[in-house]
C-alpha cells in the first residue's frame, strides 16, 4: 500500500513482483498458517516472463477509447444476457445493482442505461467491431440485443417479464 500522499502508477501492480520479507519479531503460528511474511522491507522486481511475452507479440496495443469501451461493453453485455435469460426482469434494478454492487461507471447511469444512451444499434455495431479487432467472443452481443437494435427499440422500452 502506498504511503498517504503518494500515488502509484496503476499498471505498476500488474508487472511487479513483490518479495516479502519475514517478520523480525514473528509469533509462533500453527502449521496451517501459510503466510508468515510481511510486505514491509521486501524487494521488488519485474516479472521475468514480461519480456518474453512482449517479444512473442502477445501484448496488444489499444487506444484508450478501445480499452474503455471494452471494459464497459463486457459488463453491459453480461447484464443484457442476464435480462435475456430472465435472471433480471427490471432494467432499472439491474442498473442500480451494478452501480452500487460492483461499482459500474457511475457517469453512465448503469450498464443498461449505457447501452440505451449510445443507442442499441450503435452499441451492437461497436461491440462487433471490438470483438472482431480483439478476437473476443464475450464482446459479441446476444441475439435479443441484436433484435432490439434491428427494431429500433431500447432496453428500457422492451418488456422483459417472462410469461
């Protein structure tokens, strides 16, 4: 954890390995307690496989817009799948649950409001574009969302009650 007043670069946590050092004054712990180390005084170094992974071409470069859209679209599509499967029946409850439950981007109004604000047709086109560019199956919109987009409807205007 960084000291108060110090910020760390967010990507640093992805590529650094932290080697913790044991406590100087440790207490006798039972054998089942696996972690007897502290993060104070440890040494840091980059993950050894990072260079090899980058050399193989496994690292994909993406624009900030693509990264944002991929993160938001993946969550919005999963929420739309929950509506399609009948796990959720009210879009407003799904939006509130996403905002308060897992912290979906608050400026969007929730994952389903995010789809409606872009327009389902534009959202489906963007998701297909991202799925093709990054070869991702999870960014493919479900058939129900495609149907709503083709009909010119919205998530909120669709009747999600299962009969």
